[in-house]
């Protein structure tokens, strides 16, 4: 496939639509530099992106074929494509209306420069953001179910109201990002920077946080159900007034952490090292004043020497 021919066709169709490279890149959620490389023949879009280009530039998919080259054919390609004959009727089983928000076109954004991009409200299931620049981007209300973000710069990013079900966030920098009322079901955070990250009114269900320094992470009014904290650092973290059900603190540092006024049911604390005097001293530094807990959690903590004089057993 001749990249020069494809690039010339993209440029011609774009200009006939009175669209700049920047405007086209925004529609495709890529950088203007990527569009420039296509048009100069330095790279070529993948087949999914070509399909999306055909829709945006209002040309037939075959327009980008090398054999689609006559002047008459190209002029015909620029007419509005009549899709009515191919559109399924609403009463057909499984029919999807044209332009449906559920239509999935782009899935791989790896290696892209997407800093300060607006993904708000987009459905982008099973997407890949590997080694991507996403600092300051807006994912508010975005459905990212099944997506993975690995080795990326995700600082100062807005995930408020987003759906991160079955998402993997690994070896990324999430500093100062926001998770307000975010859906976090089976979400996995691992080996990532979370300085200043804020979780507010969020419910974490069967989520996992592995090998993460959470000392400057903020949790407010959150519910933790079936969550595993593994080899993580929660020293000095304020968890007051929050709910913990079926949570495991596995080899996690909790020195000086506070659970004042919190609710704990079926919560387990597993030492990060042998049950030495050092471990018992660390447990005694955790604050549970005004907390409510079930009998088993109470017994487990009492056996470790925790200060539970102001705890209510329910």
C-alpha cells in the first residue's frame, strides 16, 4: 500500500471538508502531528481508523484504495454516501441505530500524545493507553470498562463519574487525579504513583491495590467491599467514617492510620513481616475510636493488641 497515495487522499478529502488537521485529530482522539504524518506519507492509519476517516470525511471506504483513482470516481466519492439501503430497520432484532453512542471504533491509543484531551462521556470499552501522555485529560463520565492504562502519564486527570469496571491501571503516574463517584468494580491499581489522588463518594468493589504508596492519597466517604490492599503503604492515612466489608490488608503498613468512626465487617489484617514485637507495636498505633465492627474483626484486632476501648461491637 502506497502511503503517499493514502496521505494525499486524506489531505484532499480533509481540505474539501474545510477541516484543519487539528480539527480532524480531535474527532479521532489523536494528535495533529499524527494526521500530518499520514498526509506526508510517513505513516498510515490502521483499518479501523480508515473506516472512521471515511465517516468523518464523508467519503466511501474504497476512496482510500489505490485503485480508486479516476477523477470521476473521486468526485462521486465526495457525494454523501447513501447508507439507507444498508441500515437495519428498528424492528430488526439486534439493530443498532446509526450514530449510536455504543458503537466502538477506536480502541488503541498507545503511545499517543493526548495531554489535556476531552474524553468526557465517551464509551471506550477495552481501550489501551500504553505509554500514553494523558496529563490533565478529562474522562468524566467516560465508560472505560475493560480498558488498560500502563506506563502512562495520567497526572491531574479527571475520572469523576467514570466507569472503570475491570480496568487495569499499572505503573502509571496518577498524581493529583480525581475519582469522585467513580465506578471501581474489579479495578486493579498496581505499582503506580498516587500522590494527592482523591477518592470521594466512590465505591470500590472487589478492587485490588498492589504495591502502592497511599500515604498522601485522600479517601473521603468511600465504601470498600471485597477490596484487597497488598504490599501497600497506608501509614498515617485517614480512613475515618468509611465502610470496609470483606476487606483484606495483606502485608500492608498501617502505622498511625485512623479508622475513627468507620464501619468494619469481616476485615482481616495480615502482617507484612513476622509477628514480632515490632508488628504488635505498629498495630497499637492504629486509631479505631468510635468505630463499629463485627465480633470476628474485633477478636482478630484484639488478639493483635489493638486499642479497642472506644469501639462498638455490632
